[in-house]
């Protein structure tokens, strides 16, 4: 089973805040992507931190579609700060999985917990 990590989306919104919070991000998922237990169709989404360790992912174009996912806060390798906000998808034999969100200017990220 080949695993491939790709930077798949450009965040259209800004991530601002302390090392433990983020503002709403607007992202485009170019592929159907699994987030938690839900497969999100390709399209525009907002990602918002509800409370510590929970993110809400809401569809911008799919009527009423949203999901809640758990995350673990992770530190960037070598504690380097991200030069821009980015969402990382992992591709494996089962498709794409939302893996990590890195915040511009922060050395922390949000690693989504696997649904499996």
C-alpha cells in the first residue's frame, strides 16, 4: 500500500490567533476527502475550531453538509514556523484523508485523528 502526502489545497482565509486557536479557514478540497467518519465531496469548505480538540468542517456549496472531527495539536519538525497556512491530505489505497492543518506563523498544527 503506497502512501503519499500532498499539499492539496490553498487556504483562502487567514489563520490568526494564539498557539492553540485558529480563525475560520476557507479551503477548496480538489478531491472527495475523508474527515473523521465522513467523506466530503470535492468543493469549498470552512474549517472552524469549536473548542479545544474539536473542529467543525462545513460545506460552502453542499446544502447543510458538515462534520465534526477531533484533532491532536502537533509541533512542526525542528519547531519551524509555517510560512503560510496549509491543509495536508494523505492519499492511500482508500482515497484521500484530511491529515494536518498548519497555521501561518505558528510552529503548531492540528493533526486530525483517524476514523479507523
